[in-house]
């Protein structure tokens, strides 16, 4: 994992006051393919994680904290939040799954 991603995740966790349960972090090519990840997934280079989240209030607090500490690529799924700091991809994006 990229050290800045880990450091910023820890900062976001502290800001949100919510425990972060990671359901995915750095992936090898075979696991990425198995879970349906994109061919250029930021998980492959250690710049992305998925955080378990099923409650709307927690979703808001986690996204707010991620933005506060500098994450600028966020994906929102039914039961997780993708947080990404890939330097080679477009910034200031929030998308849904």
C-alpha cells in the first residue's frame, strides 16, 4: 500500500470517529480479475481501498472525512466506499456503483 494512502486513511478514520473496516486494499492481478476489478484498477498499485459501510449516516461521515484529508476520488457502493489517491487518474470525482 502507498504510505500516503495509509496515513490519510488513518487521519480520515480519526476525523470521522468511525472504525474503518477495509474489505479490499492492494490486489494482485488474479484477485482483481476474480472480483471484477477494472484492468487499470488503483487497487493494483496500492492507491485504493474499499471501506465497509452500510449505514447512511456513517456513509456521510466517512465521505466527509475522506474529502477533508485529501481523497479526491471516491466511489459509493451499496455496502462500501471506495477511497482512492491514484496520482495518475483524474481528480475531484465521486461515482456510484
